C-alpha cells in the first residue's frame, strides 16, 4: 500500500470518528469529549482517533487533507 492510500484510509477513519463524536456530542457533550468507547466497527489501526476531541480531530483532518494534496501534487515533506 502506498503513502497516498495510507493517508486516505486514515482520513476516512478520522472523518468517521468526527461524525461519531458530533453525533454523541448532541446527546452528551462530556461523554463525546475524549474517550475510547468499545465499538467493533472501528479500525484497530486508528483507535487513537477515538481519544481525540472534536477540535483535535478537525485539526488532524485538515492536516491529513493537506498532506494528501501535497503528496498527490508531488510535494514531499522532509522527515522531522
């Protein structure tokens, strides 16, 4: 699997998690803030996304989208 596909998979998982959190937030804002509910539909590779708050997820999604666009446009970020 190439880097672009990995970014797409993580972006999809982050968006799914954000939808879950926003849905939960309407029911109970405290419960949706940052926790790891046991839900079988989550990809084990991206469970860390469940620990992020809505704001953190939005920021992470923005970064993933930017990184994916850069990768697709041939811009490679140096390793930190």
